[in-house]
């Protein structure tokens, strides 16, 4: 098998997915910041724990010119990921990119256009790694098997501990907003699990109680209308107390014509005409292993470029709704 | 103690609260339908189980003229409760009335005006009996004690089994809608537990999958903006499967600056900087006992006329939003 050569841009996101999935046929050949002055210390520390010390560039353009990697792992500050993605796609380099894949509609539209031109040669996927947790894979299987019948209503939750975030989280311009950064995961679940078209969104968000985090929104609610009069809610907060047993509290509830499925506390529950039961979990997956499989032409990746574009679009339109107080068509 | 004389109008709602709270100093002296042809069989059956056989009138006006009761229990078909409430208030009879207290804004505004004129002499309360369940009383105590700090976000859920409902549920004109009939409880919780002003609402609802129930909405979502940028969500469905262990699945989650409180499965949980814990429940209360206490001048009733008007107003405005697709100011 040919060696997959990987470059990492930035140290501000979920490069951890990549470090956990490296195999003997792939290698991180070089790293660089996404912009002058980005601190690469976290990434370099984690690499050195694995005994890795790839070449370090100060300029990602130079790195891409010199190294001609097969894959770029792109996770710099959030507002730059979309701008750099345009460049990696134009260069036809497969890109594993932090979500949201853009923080402005302009960048997203350009990405969509560029991708249309290069799609036969290049693959990319957003870091929707939560899909691969055992409880979400189990939910997906159950829903595909029709356990709830026809879906009518979906409730989702993202709740995170805030702690102390880096400076760039405190500015909308660099952070992008809590709906695109946190809420987008639940938007992706809805898209992936239900597979229905999003038609419109009404959303609200607030910066109050963000514990000194400037423009970061501590709370948000979104209400999505999908086709067939299916509705979906999303509640987001950064107020999970420090004493909570886990960093995050992900939840989804899917209400259908035959039953109700709930994912909470890492478990899956179904209630239907036969009663209430906890469902044994499928095995956990791993997003970057799936990504590698696709790049190596060994199979499909569950997160597609289309999914990555769609979830970003819906998140940015929810943010627009919350910013303007208007209902936004999708 | 003087004997409290009670008349019951209608057999289509929660008169059960009254039957469970009767004491030796009150008596159901007469019953009548709310309109010609209302079937009083359920009420009469339940009365006879208690060994009671009050006088039966065919016309409630005649009953009120003849009996001059201290209290009217008003629970006919939902669209008539508000119309009859206007009459009982004008007659200065204390009224324990089914929620919503009106199914049109016109009726509600008239009730508000009449109540302003008679408020020194008469009391009324909507049947928000769920407040008195042990888990909700416990949540109220914890929130009043400041366990979550400043409230920032509230998520509520009402999920019911549908079964086979009477004919009048199948017409908006007589039923009033699922948000005013079911969702209103959660609106009342938000008002009662959080005590902040509702500013606006965006809501959606759908009649799909209502299993032959005509115009009854099987699903709904509401997004409320309260003062101080506090947000509240409400999900409502009539799709709880017949095999579920309980008829209803009430939930509320209150996210604050110091902690998160959750009510689910009849239990109360708090997570804060000290960790996660289940909270022992307070003793259950009973709404009609509370109502009697107020009427007898022995204390206050936790559900006030103002609460009853407010929750109805918010529910009708949420229904208006869902009917029109517009954001509605409250």
C-alpha cells in the first residue's frame, strides 16, 4: 500500500482524531500554523507523545508547495479554515477540515463552487467525529431499520463546559459563533439521521453569562422546519457546570409514528408499542479511519463533502436568524 | 365552618381534581352539561363511585340561578369554557376552570376585563394541577432557593399518548389546538418557575400522523424569548407509544449560571460545581385543596387568576404564530 503523506495546518481544533487513527501506511510529514503567530504547542506536544516530530513550516503555502501531501488536516482558528480549504481544494488535496467548514456564507459559496469543479479528483470532510460514537451509530442503525416509523419531530441538545477558552473564541470574527461551532454537530445529526431537507430556521442566542468570553454566545435555541412538516429543535449552552461528570451532554430524541428513540448519557433507549427498552450499543467507529478508507479507495466515508457543506450552511443561516431576529429560508 | 356548595358544569375535563379533594365541609350540589347534548356519563359514574348523586340540570344557567353555588367547576368542551367563565365571573362565583381558560383572544380579553371589575369579590384558577406533583414542587423550591443561579435557558417537553379522543378534539373550533390544550402546561411551568416576562414566540405545529383525529395537531415546537435574553423551548407531541410505561412524559430542564436542574421520569436532578445528584422529593400537593383554601380565606392558591390568563395568552399567541408562520409579540 502506498504511503499516505499528511500535513497538518493549525493546532486550534480536533487534530486528535488524526493522531488516534494513524496506521503504518500513513505519516504526518509536516505541520504549519494557519497564520503567522498561531501557537502550535498543543499539536507538537501531542505529536511528541507519539514519538513524532514532523518538519515544521512557518507558512502553509510553502509547506504545500514543498511537500505535496495527499491529505491536509486543517484546523486553525475557525474563521480561517474556510479560506484555507478553498486553497487546498484548488490544489486538489484531500482535506480533513474542522467544522464549520466556513464562518461566512461568502466563503461557503466559494467552497461549493470550487468543489463542483474538482469533485472527481478530491475529497473533503468536516470533523463530525461525534457521529462515530457507539450511541450515535446505534441510533442511526435503529432509525434506518425503521424502529420509530416515519419521523415527525426531533429534539437535540448540545451542552458544554466553558472553562477558559483561547482568545480567538472571544471575537465573532475569529470564532464564528456558538451555533456554528457547537450547535453544528446537532444540525449534522439531524441531517444524517433523518435525511430530510431543511426548509427554514428561526433561532436566538445570547452572550449573557459567558464568563468573560467577549462575543461568545453562552446560550442558543434553534427551531428548524424540514420537509413534510417535520420539526427539529436544538438547544445549545456553554453553561454545563464544572462539577458535571462529563465535558458534554449530547442528547437527541426522535419521535416517529411507531416509536420514540432517545440518545442520552451515551445510551440509546427506544419506546414503542412493545414497551420501553435500552438498546445494546454497536461498536464505536472513528472518523479519520473512515476518511483514510475513502482516500485509499477502499470504501466510502460516512461524512461527505455534501454533508459538510449542508450542515455549515444551516448553521450559518441559524446564526443569521439569531443575529437579525428574522425567520431565514434555507 | 360553612359548607362550600359546588356545581359542576361539563364532563369533558379534569373534574377529577375536585372529586379527589372533597372534604366534609364541601358538597357537590348539582351538575349540568355545558351545552345541550354534552354526555355527563363519565362524571356521573365517578360521582356514583363516591356514593354521590347530585341534582342534575339540563341548563347551567338555570342551575346557577337555582343553586347559587359558592364554586363552579367548569370543564365542558374546550371552546365553551371561556364563554361560560365570563358568566360565572359576572355572577361573582369562584370558578375552578379547565385550561386554557379561553380558546380565542376575544374571549380571553373579555375575561380579563370582567375579572378586573370583580376581582375583589371573586377568585378563579385554571386546572394547572401538574404543578402540584412532587417533582414540580421540588423543582420550584430548588429554583427559589437559587440552586441554578440566574436562569438563562429553559427546555420543556409535553409528550402524551393519543389513544382515541372524543369527537370534539377533531375540530379546531371545539378543541382549540394542541398548543393551548397540552403545551399550555409547560408554558405555565415556565411562568411559575422562572417568573420572567414573555416577550415573543415563534411556533410550528402539524396535523400529520394524528391517527384520524381531524384537525388535532400531533406535533408542535415553540421558541419563547423572555426578558433578559432568557430563552425557552417547548416540544409537544401526541405520539407517545401505547407501550410506554406512563401516559405522559413531562420534562423540564433549567440551565442557570450556577447549575442545571432537570425534572424527568418524576425525579429531580441537579448538577452544579459540587457534582451531579438526585434530589429527594417534597410531598405532593393538590390543586383543588389549594383552591378551597383560598375560597375559605385560609390562605393563597398557588395558581392565580393572573397566571391563568397569562398562560392562556401565551398559548394562544404561540398557536397564532404556528398558524401564520410569523413571530408573535406577547
